[in-house]
C-alpha cells in the first residue's frame, strides 16, 4: 500500500549503522593499532630506542587513523543499503543462545591472541629494523664497504642507529626523511659511488658520542706506541712511544687543557670550511670563558668580510677530528703494519712489507681480479727470488697471500670506488692534513697570535726504538727523529710524503 502524496514515506531505521563489515574492519584496525601503540609506548618509556618511535608514534597511529576513517565510510555505505530496503548485514546477538555464547567466547579469545601477537610482531619488526644486519646487509647492500669496515672497527659492538640516529623519534624522523631519496636511489641504481660521508646532516656529537665518551672526565696524558715496519728485506720494526696530551676536564674539576681543550668545555671553537669535506679551513673563531672572541685567518688567503658573513659556521665537536671512528679504511701501509704487529703476517718473510703494500696499491677493476693479482705478484716474487722459502713446509707464502687478500677485502672496494684515499681521516696528521688544517702555523689573529704548530702541544715523544735497540729516549720528552734526514720537520707535514701506499 503506497502512502498518500502528501504523506512522507517512513525513513529506514538508522540506528546501529556500525553493524557492517566495512566499519567492523575499520574498528578492528583502530583497536589493534591502539593496543600496539600503548604497548610500544610503554616499551619506549622503559627502554628508549631510535627505531621504536617510528612504530609507536608514526606507523601505528597512521594505521589507527585509517581505521577510524574507514568506520564512518562503512556507516555511510550501510545507511545507503538500508534506504534501499536491505537489512543489517549480520544477525542480532542473543546471549541466551548457548551456541552464540560459545561463538562470542571464541571470537573474544581470538581477538586477545591476535592483539598480543600483533604487539609482539610490531616489537619484533622494530628489533629487525633497529639491527646492524638490517642497516648493513638487508636493505643497504650498497653500504657493503661501510658495513665491512664497521665489523672490524672499535665500535663493532655499537649499533648503527645509536650513532646515526640516536634516541627519540624526532631525529629518527629527520634521518628517514633525509634517507627517502636514498631508497629511490638504491631501487633504481641512482646512488653515487662512493657513498659520500653524511658530514652535513649528522646529529651533534654531544648527543651521540658523548653518550659513552665524556671529554669533561678526561684528563692528563695517555701512552701510545706506534709500530712501523720498513720496506727492507728484514722488515725492520721501528717503534715510537709517545704521550698523547688528551687533556679535557671541566672547569670545576681542573684546568681544561690538552687536545680536548677544543671540546667546548671552557672554549667554544667555530670555523668556516671552504670545501665539502671540511679539509680547507681558512677561518677559526675561539670564544673563551669570559666571552672574549679571537678570530684567526690564514695569512696567505684570508676570507673577505662578505665571505665570512655568508659562510656556514660549524661549532667544533668530536667528529671534526674523529671523523672516521668506525668506518675506517686503513691505507695499505698501515694495514700491513697492523697485520705484522698482530702476527697475522710473518715478519720473517723477506720483503713481505714491501711486496704486500705494492700488491695492495695496484689498481684492480674488481675483487676477482684483485685476488688473482695479489696471489700472482706474491707467488711470482717468492718463487723466483726465494724458491726454498716458497716450497718450505707449512706453505708460508700461501698463508701470506691469503692474509694480504683479506686485507684487500676489508679495505678496498672497486665496485663502490672506495679505498683509503676516498675519505680523509682527520685524527692525527700522518696520511692526511688532519690537525694541520688549523695547526699549520699559518692561521693568525688581528693582534698577531698564531695557532701553534708545535708538536709538543698535542704529544710528547718519549723514545724511538729500532729492532729492539733504543735510538733516542728521555722521560722528559725528546724531539722526534725521522728515519731519513729530511731537514727541518717544522716546515713539512707528514702527509706531504706519506700517501698510505708505496714510498716512505
């Protein structure tokens, strides 16, 4: 029976519009996401971790929002169904029916188990993305050089995210936004070779390095022994024992001094670099405790006032000197010295230092060519020059070949165009300018003060020993004696001659 024209048709019942499959799915998403957020928020509060924030405060909230949006969409869809005369999608719940009570209990149990497993799965996913293996091997295969160097570094037990991200969600978000292009670059092979050092977007060292290392609690000097081997037949060892004037100390605990005097303890040091790698530093500013500012500029090429005004000033911190604390690509010369000192290479093999360095410094197109070239060069040399040694029991030459090949695999990567020359190392000044970027005797203030180049400002040579026999030595400190007379050492820098390969 149709109603009269002047009578409005009855509207369908619009109560309980949530009773539809679409809204139900949205509700489940929202509830599960909310449960996970609560769980991970508690975990993050108890044990803060870099990657946990992305799940607790970004991914899961996004899923919950999607679920909340889906709920009204389903309700609108359900209202349209009912206006077309269709009823609710599922039957009414009657708890008086034993069968329905059993079904409800099963659904409730399933929901509890599902939420628990989902929370555990979210935490497990966080742990995977927070792991070193994820950073170095799973997604970032182009990081093979950095990952290999990391596994052999002093920080091999420190997770990548602890330094590159740190705790809290804010820096995680920033790091991932900066890495969004990297995902595209890796996917479509658009990444540069070598991968550049992220010197411009690293988190301040005070928020990462100083979680473990605290310059304010350093003081005094530390003994350091440097062992080098000559390129002669006997691989003559030469040791240099020196005191490194580490210094440090906060003003309340002592007078700030030594190398860590730079570390914003009593003085704030800022600088302007004119190159991407911060190797050319023509302008340095020092602000002392009293607020007095002294500016040093290079005598031969000072910056103009407009260059200083437009230049990007950097507050000096740990990374300005310790710029390769983990991803260390040692030069062949140093790598072979280390292997000889650790007895991984037999120092009794004649000319092993010379031949190993020569083989490592050759240019190879790929790893396979390098392995064949190293084996061929060392085998040819010892089989022709020292046939008895080459055929000696125990196969010492084959062992040496294997070790030199291992050194190559750990430090040189032709595919990514990475070797010891790719990334300058600023700690010290042996192979790269390092300290001499500022301490070159060429930075002068307006009133004539000079940033010192005096070696004893940072270290004191105690003795030099060659083949176990002292050359020079004194508890008061001695002047460094170079193995070869090259004149006035104050007029040169170590890195002028030491290239990390063949040569001195």
